[in-house]
C-alpha cells in the first residue's frame, strides 16, 4: 500500500510558555522547541500533527476513529524526554491527550488533539465495533473501505479498483463481475489500513449471489494488517475465509490458512469438524465467525440466523509450548475485512458468465 502523509490545520487548546534554552529567536518553525514533530500511524498511513508552539497544541484532524491508531512517532529537542509514552495509547487513542516534555530540567505540557475524533462508527452501540448497512446516499464510506486494485494473485487478476464495479445501490453494496469490451472485470473492497479488529470479536456479513455461474466466485474473508503479521508473510500469519463460493454451488467453503493448518487442501483437517456448509441459494445468508484468543468458530450459513447461529466448525488454540516454532495460532492479531468477487479459484472468468453479482446487505463486527 502506498504511504500517505496528510497535514491538517491546527486548533487551539492548552496554553504554555515558550521555554528558554529549547528555542532560539531565529530558529526555523518548530526547530529547537521541546516537541518538534508528532505523528500517528494507521496501518501504512502516517498523519502529521500541525504544532502550535504558542498554545503547545499538536492537532491531527484526519483520524476520525481513534481506535485504529497503530503507532505514535515524535521528535524532541536534544536531550528532552516525553511522558507518558505516546505509544501507550495506541489502539484506542483518545480525542485529547496531554504529554509532558522535559528539557533542561523544565517541563512543558503539550496537548495532542484529534479534532475529527469519534470513538466508534456512527450508529454503533457499545458492543458494536463497526456496522455498515450501505444505505448512505453519497456512495461507499471511504473512511472504512477502499477499492481492491488489480493484482497478480489469482483472486485479484480481474479486479478493476473502480467504483464502477463496487458501488452502493438500493441499500446494498454491489460487487459486480462484468464483461467490458471483451475483458471480464470484477469488484472488491477492503478495510486494510483503515479498520482492523483484534480478538475477541464476531464478524457477520449478510449477502446473496445474483446470476451465479460456474467460472465466477465470491468471498468474505479477513487478512492480518502488515504490523500484525506475527510470523511473516502469507500464509504464515493467517487467513480467515469465512465464506468462499465458486463452482461449489451446493455449499460454501470455510477456510483457514496458516503455517500450521490449511483446511482447504485438507492438511491437518483433523483439527476441525467440517470444511463447508450449506446455504440458501438465491437468498440472503449470514456468513459469520467468532475470533477469540482461545478458539475460532465459523458458522453454518444455511442454519445461521442473527439469534441462533449454527457452528460449522471450531478450531482451537492449542497453546503449544513450541508455538514460536510451529506457529499454530496467528489469529489474535489485527485482521481487516475483504469482500470480493472474481474468478472461481485459479480459473479465468468465462465472458458468457457475466454479469454476476454479490449483494452485501450489511457488515457488522461485535465485541465478544
């Protein structure tokens, strides 16, 4: 993912005196001040604070949902220290937080402000970490999602990265596969770098397939954020495929990938009870999973309702003494959501199978 730097206009908050000995009258802006630079990272995105050295306020207005901050960075005057450690606040970053910078034995208080801060997504309850019912009139919520670009992986080769194939219509997110001038193009969205979730949580996605065909596939799945790739690149650090559907028209596949287990190919399948479940063809189904530090459950779409989920399989954390070697449990880290349509497996899309769609009614992530 590209790194993106955004500088935001400042707002005033707490006032403090300029400290002699840490700034020269002819110094460049912020040079030599107790706090010279402050940044917050959300995945691969870096947001720079605008620092008002008169009011000692460092303001970042772009990070709307503070619970997604992964790292704090700063530059202090030579010999200065900061307390508390800004990285103690990553994850659930507050709307306003004071830090004391000590330089030459004198203390200066700075306030870091997230001016557009909200503690959770609009309409979310105390237990709901994220909810999108795709009813907004101005299109896809780009604070949460981004379009999946074309790539070299089998699932990504037909992606257009365009809102033409991932769009809001009639209360649904429509992910389309179309034949455009002889080329089959498909849609997909993901929350990478914007929203990710750590155990324990439940994810639910209500969706249905329209004009399904043999060479097309649909998926609801999760991948780890780069900083949560506990054991390295794919598949070492885990992949959670809550629903995979392609030429398997009488059932949907549930898949786990890691260094230790690969349910799809049958490796170590003795650790789970089932590998697939039925679904209601032509209707909306709820595809859901629970992810905790102790177990991962994927629910059966055919028998799954909001009030009565039925377990398709359960995979448990074995808490192995040699976990670092066997890498059995990478699933406690931060995982983002991917919703995608495209070719069935490694095959190409047959132009005669277009158009085809997956309609997503809503997505919900709940704290367990």
